[in-house]
């Protein structure tokens, strides 16, 4: 196993298991079956995992589409030499129509003025620009209202250099069985919108709706492409509803560090800001060079845990910006420089991002996205 030793810098790093990413991608493909394309969602730097490295591995797995949040994120993939189709979920902002055309970044469109700007840029470039139109079927966020979809479809007909290649929507509660009726309503509205687009002469090549939860839990909503993000990164316990078949998905990220200082602490002494922890006995405490600026949430103060030498060890005191304290009294043979796992798997033991998120009062996506740029990503791969 490769470790972060090179360069001799601060020993806090994130390991990205690209074999696990590839296995998860294959698992999604298996679940959705043939005839349904699997777009690799790489927005937000691949949920903190590193978009370019993840894209290269998904490229090797045969991914045809990548999903990003912004044209800038698409440009990063192009600059790394990736040639896949790229869909920008957030569309584009003023002044970026030319960029989309030039770099073949397909924008999601939800306003007529966006389509007009793209039409003008495509006309100048002498090309026809594909777009995917987003229909708001109940999320209430981006998208043309479903009851205004027919009119939007009609207006788009006037733009000769824009081609509506895809129609999409996004589910609000595909992970909540108690809201399946809502999801069904969204699906019905989407189908009506798709019919309206066809009636207005738009030849839709792609109809896509499903995020991770819908791809696994709502087979009827897969259309001919699904857009999973979380499950590709092995995040599913707080993403998918309970399924008849437990998905076989592997965590992709691990965050590790090393013991920087070991010290005795006597009964009655306190640890960290606010003196929030008081030793009730003689203790051995390790100082770890990772804190909330690295994305190790302050909410884990006195609540998180780490893995050292095959043992779980509790976080004690407040997590500070750059440092965290761990009670290693129970860790046999603990030494300065020992490897510490703050997130992910170490041997038989594991601290899933979902568990960290629950402790911190958030969701797993915010945990992996939150591992900051200060933490170097170290890609691992055997395959
Ligand atoms: C983020 C996102 C997805 C992926 O969602 P997951 O829950 O991570 O699978 C799919 N579609 C859109 C439009 C998104 O913004």
C-alpha cells in the first residue's frame, strides 16, 4: 500500500481508492442494466475525491458522460485531456456561452435568454450546440416549471443553432419511501413535459432523471441515462433507502494522519479550547495534525473517533483549526508517528463517512466535499 511519505510535508492526507471507484461504477452499471447509460457525476471536485483522477479512471471503465456543476469544472476536465461528453448541471453564466461551444460543454438550460446566448455563440462558431433542458417537476430549484414546459419547447423552436438533445429533471425525495407518491408525481410531470417537447418537434436523444437514490430505488425513473454521484464514491448509507438487495459499494476516500506528539495527562487536567474535556484518570493523549480547516468537523469535538493500531480511539476536547486530540490510553504499543485513520477503512476497522456525518449532524456528501484543498489527495490503484 502506498503511503504519503514523499515530500516530507505535513503527514495528513486523503487516500483515494480508484479501484473502489471503478468497482462502484461497474456495480451501478450492473444494477441499472444494459440500455441505460451511467453518467459519472464529478461535480464539486468529485465530491472532494479529485475530479481529474476520478474522470481518468471512469474513462478507463468506458464512461461516456460526465456531470459537473459549472463550465469551469468542465474546463478542468478538458484541460486534463478528457474528451467525454460533459454536462454542466448549473448551465452557464453570462459570458460563458462561447466557452461552452468551444469546449463542447453541454449546458443544462432553464431560461430562454440562456438558450438565446448559446444560439448566438453557436451561430458565430458555425455549429449546432446541443443542450439538455431541465424541467422543474417539484424540486422547486433549477428548471423550467413543468406546467410551462410546452411553451418553452415552442419558444426554443425559433433558435436554429440550438439542438435540444436531452430533457432532464431532478428528484427531491427519491431516497424517502414515505414520499414515493411525490416521486411518482415528479415522474408523471416529466413524462408529460417530454411528450410536449416531442410534439414541438424536438428529437430527444436522452431522457434522464435519476440521481443515486432514484437509480437504485426507482427503476421506472431511469430513462435511458442515470446520473449517480454519491454511490460512485461509496456513499450510500445515508443516500439510498433500505433496499431488498444490499448494494455492494466500497468507500473510496480515507483520511489519514500521524501522531505528532504523545503526552501523559493527569486526572483533573483539561484538554483543548474551552476546557471542554476533563481527564477522569491518568491518560495518554495523541496530538494529530488535522483540524477543521482540513474538513475534520468541529462538531466532532469530544464525539468523533479515530483508528490507531487496530483500535478505535475517541477524540477528546475541541477539534481546533489545525489540530485534534485523541485519547490513546487504550491503544497498545502506541508510538510517535503512528498512522491515524480519521475517515475510512483501516484493516478490519472502519469509520464510514456516513457515521462521521451522523455524529456531525450532516450528510456524508458534506464530509467528503469538506476535506479541504490543504489535504493532498493520494490516488491508489492496483488495476
Ligand atoms: C448532484 C446531482 C446528481 C447526483 O446526485 P447523487 O445523489 O450524488 O447521486 C444528479 N443530478 C443532478 C442534477 C445533480 O445536481
